[in-house]
C-alpha cells in the first residue's frame, strides 16, 4: 500500500508539474505595457513555489512508503515538533512573501496611485447586475453628472448609468456596452458599481480591479497590441454572474477617432 501511495503521489506531482513547465496551463498573451513585468514575477513565483511543491510531494511519497505499515515496523514514536525547524521555515516563508510583494509594489502603485499622464483616454467603467457600461467624456473632456434616481438598467446606454442629460457636460458623453481603446496610448479608468461588488478583469491586459459601490476607483493602463480581448467579472455578483462579460477592442488611433466620431454623430 505504501508503494502504491508513493507512485500515485509522484505521478500526480510530476504530471501536473510538466503541464505548468510546458506552459500548457498559462496566461493568455500579454497585450499591455505592464504585462512583461507581471508575467516575469508570475513566472518567478511559480518557479519558487514549484520547487517547494515538488520537494514537499516527493518527501510525502517517500514517507508514505518508508513508514508504511508492516509486521517488522517498530512501534510508533510521537514527536512534538522541532522548534528550530519551525522558526527556520516560518522565517523563510516570511522573507519570500514580503520579498515578492516588494518586487511587485512599483508596478502595482504606478497603475493606482500615480496619476495618469496628460492626454490619456478617459473612460468610466460602470458595473451593474449583470453588465458593464463604458462612458467617454467626449470632446469637452468632462463627464456629465449622473444620479441613482435616473438609473434604469433596462433602458441601457445613458439610462443605465443614470446620465443627467440636462447637464451641459453630458451632451457629448458617449455610453456604450463595448470598450474601444487606442493602442499605445494610456487609458485613465474610473471604476464604479451601482449595486454590489464587481471585479473588472481583462486577462490579456493583465488588469483586474474590484468595482465597489460608493467608490470611484482610478487606475490606468496602456494597451500595446491591436486585438479583441475578453472582459469578465471576477467577483461572484449574483445569479446572472456568468452573463457579465464583454469585449475590449484595441484599435489604431485613427480607427478609434473614427469610432468616436461615429458615436458622437449618433447623438446629434
């Protein structure tokens, strides 16, 4: 029985390790400026944790075989642990955890605490059960006022986000269910939620941030590859959670300008 356990444990360990080492189970191709660093740290974390995982599982299989029940086995000896070993692996875990966090801090802070560059594309992301809406401030660069009293999710568009159309700044606001972004240009995002916590997640752009009711959360990113990328809600938000997805279209600056001009023309 001990040998069978050893074989099963080692097979599961080495087969699953192979799939990760071969990147069969991996992230989609990165398409944002921060993707290189994030992927690098992700890989480093997997290597370090993988070494620890493989070592622990190999030892587990070995111990299952070595200490198997057999007629010649000596009586069980109980141990209360080794204080020195406890201190060593707790200290190593602490150093590893804090070290990885410190490595990732600059990118994390740069996308959250530092303001977006002048001339960035402004987009407001609104999450609600069960859809994403995106609002652009238009040529005036100012968002129009919104009000919860004006929100009507069944209306879609401006009605869904509660846009006050009597506000002069709202006249050129563009509200859409599909996100369009120009390539190689920083995007200044403002995230909000109107009901429960949602999480705006675009795996290819390496972007994930909760949208919290009552908060306006500012972040920014820079798409670097033209393409279409899936948006998901990464926070369980109700029975319709599975429907809360969308698309990001990263296009050239010229195509983005044409798309924006067409949306503005529709409002005339």
